[in-house]
């Protein structure tokens, strides 16, 4: 994260295998799977931490930001 609160700031000129935009469900899982595959990863999140839309927007009673049968 650029402000350094959630980890190291990106270093100009350093290459990584994967850039993940967003630290919601999908972004965190992508970081996990990429690291599991032995890839280097840099994550970017506009919010103040992890959580994604479902966390930061705090929809009343919502558990996820996609339509679901459950």
C-alpha cells in the first residue's frame, strides 16, 4: 500500500510477477494462490486496509456484494 500502513510501499523499478488490485475476497485469494505458486506479488488497495466493498461500505445486513441464493 502506498501509505505504508498495510505493508511496504511499491518500489519504483522493481518487477513482480503479479499485481493484485483490491484487497477484498478475490484479491486476498489471488495473493494467496499466486504466492502458493511461487510468484512474487504486489497488492494495491484504495481503502485503509483489507476488506473490500462488503466491509468498507457496510451494507445493512449484507454479507457479500454479489447476488446470492444463500
